[in-house]
C-alpha cells in the first residue's frame, strides 16, 4: 500500500494486546468466582467465517465504530481511514453502505490483492450506491497490484481534486515490461476530478492486461472521462503499456476541458493510449470539450485512440462534442501511431469537428492498416469546415480502407464542411461503396490531386441537390465523367464506377436485432437509401478485390447478394 507498513503493524499489535489483556482479566475473574458462586468460564471465541469466495468481508457504515472489528454490518467501521489500514488479501471484500457518504480516499497497493482468480472487491451493500468524497486527493487508487474489482460506487471530487487528481486511478510504475492481470470496474459514477478514471503505465511499458470497464458514467471532469496512457511511442520498437482492454456501456459526458492548458489536449470523453488489443463498444460520448483551450494546438475528441494497435470501436455513439480551438472536436478518431484498427457500426452527429478522423503528424510509418466501415456521420463539422464527415490527413497515413459508410452534411450558417476530406500525405488509401451527400458544395474536398496509386475512389455515390462538386487539388469538377477522365478515379479497369444519383436518404428506426446503441440520447437513427437499387450498379464487389466486407451492415443485416453502397444495405423500397 501507499501507507507505511509499521503504522498498520502498530495498530494491529495494539488491538491484539488489548484483546489478550481483556481475555486474561475475564478468565481470572471467572476462575475466582467459580469457587464462590459457581460462575461458568467464558464462551470460547468463535472466528468469523470466510465469505463464499474464501476471503474476509469488511463493512463501513456512518453508524459504525472504528474500534469494532468491521466484519459484519452490525460491527461495521465508520471511516475510510480505518479501512485503509487493512492489507487486503485475495478474495477479501470491502463493502460500503449504500446511500451513505464517506469522506477520504482508499488505497490498494503492492502486497494487497494480486490474484486474478480471487479478486479483492470494493462495492456497496444495501440500498443504493455508496459515495466516496475525495478532498484534494484521488478517490480510489490501485498502485502496482491488480486482481481488483470496483463496482456500484459513486466517486466525487472537490474543487482541488477537479484541478489535480484522478477519480479512480490504476497505476503501474514497476520496472520492466510487467503487465498486471485482471481489473474490473462496473456500475460506477465518477465526477469532479481532473480525469474520471485513469489507467497509467510506467516508462518501461508496465501496465495492465485483461481490463474490463463497463456500465459506468464518467462526467463533469476536467481533462477526460476515461483515459489510458503509457510511455512515449517508439516506432522502431513499439511497446504498449496495456493489453486486452474492453470498454463497454460507458457514458462520458460534460468533461469540458481546461481553458488554461494550451500545451496538451483536454476535454475528451474516452481516450485510450498505449493499448494493444482494445475495444470500445456500446458506449456514448457527448457534450465534451466545450471549455478546452482556444490556444491549444491539439484538441479533444469524443472517443479516440493514439499510440495503440489492434483497436476496435464499434456500436458507439458520439455527438455534440466541442473544441475551444480550431482543431479536433470530433466524434471518433484514430490518431498518431495507430495500426491495424477498425471503426465500425458507429454513429456520429453534431460534432464541432470530423465525424470520423484518421490522422497522423508523426514522421514515421506507424499509422497503417486501419479500416473505417459501416459508420454514419450526420451533420458533423458544425464549427470547423476544415474537417468533414470522414477525414483522412497527416504526414504518413497508409493502407487505410474506407468503405460502406453513409455521410450526410448540411451547412451550419456559413460553415460548410464536405462529406469527405482528404489531405496530404496519404498512401495506399481506398475509398469504396460509400454514400456522400451534402446540401451544397463541396461533396469531396482533396487538397492534393492524388494519383490513384496513393488514393483510389471506387463505387461511391456523390450527391448534392446543387449538383456534383469535387475539389481535387487545384481543380474543381462538377461532372463525374470529366473527373474520371482527368484523374482515373471511379474506374475499375475499363468499367466506370460510382454515381451521382440521389440516394433518397431516409431515417429509419434501429431494429431490436440490430446494433445495441443504448443510451444514445436524441439519436437521429440510421440513414438508409430508398433508392438502393439505383445505386447498386455503381458499386464494386469488395470480395473480388480481396477485401472482406465483414459479416453484417450497420443494422446487423447479413451481407448477401450484390453489393450496395452506404452503411445500411437495406432500406424501404430497396
């Protein structure tokens, strides 16, 4: 633990000496009295049984007494300070009375817990959730150990904690590349801290593995709702602090950012760095980033990752996220040094920046092998027309596949972002079978006149009621055939691909059998084409091009028959 071992030993030895003294006194009195009045000997002490998991239970209640043993609700302790003197063994439980408030902090340190088969559990009991109130400190810290479950708690910070502390922190700064196994967090609410929940790895890539954070709410924090981080990325020898991390059913909102922090990004919902094999699913980020610094060179996003590999974002919603500056503020992002990762079956709308961003400013080739598919972006780029619905840009973004997405963009006053934006330097990027719709120019904006060997567009639908408008480097095209002839885009051998027909987009409800987007707030639903048959002729067969399109579309419908375009392969009249 973070406290001194001798303090705990002194407390324990004192309690044991007092117990032995009382027992000897009672035994002496009764031994003398039995000769005079027939007094019986005291009943022998019966040890408390272990819990069903083979560990000990400890209880906290506002009506408790720190001088009791804490082993039952009737003999509960009163304060977190008393509970913090315990060295927790595998399978132990610390249970806080539901609905009660406890001031202070809890620490679980090296030498505590440590067994993934018998985790230490900190939880509420009774009715409601217990509240941990931290004053200028972390609420709960787990340091250089694991095999820990936190569940059904509220952790709240004060003004000082909001500026400086993490609400729940898992920290591993052990030497070497050591991954501590088994972390579970569920049913928690964390608010009023610098970061709501943080996984922090050491400089030598020590961290955590087998981590599940689920069904929790992280809000009204300053820098981020949920953050994972680790060592600086080395493209020559990539190392990741955390492995096998799953975030499921988490809502991160109103994490507004720090207006004074111009040197780093603040105000994100969920941001995962230094992770190998991670997944964010059925989660929601909204209303984040509004107070982030106007002078920052990098900004917040709703849900994003950096310095990571083999990440999956799926079945999430990210909406109404903001930036205080002229950068970022989008829904979803694969940022610097992300490889072999996928964003699929997600919904983004009403964000200041991009709906879906793939970006790298790092001078290396680590941003590679990523996929953006079966997503919907609706009215993103509300503040920054420099972005768009789907955006790929950066110094070296390679081997990126963008297919079967649906993007609908409408102007926000004078702000008119494109459905697709491409910027240098990109290589081996393919954009296929998407629906790109705007209510005015441009539908596509590319600052470079990319060669088809660097960026290839095939089978897409480009539509605006004012007519097709594509920026391609220094040239503008309002005719699909002319663009094909001039650039080689939207061709497959001798065949002309793509279309500029009206997709007749309509909003349809999500079926019960489709992706579970629970907790989405005022979701706009899926966008499906009522004219799917008209668009199918312009699509390309991904399987014939060596691309596995996946098992289902955005709504969970199996992919069978001829390929269509867009995120939804079914629609009224299709």
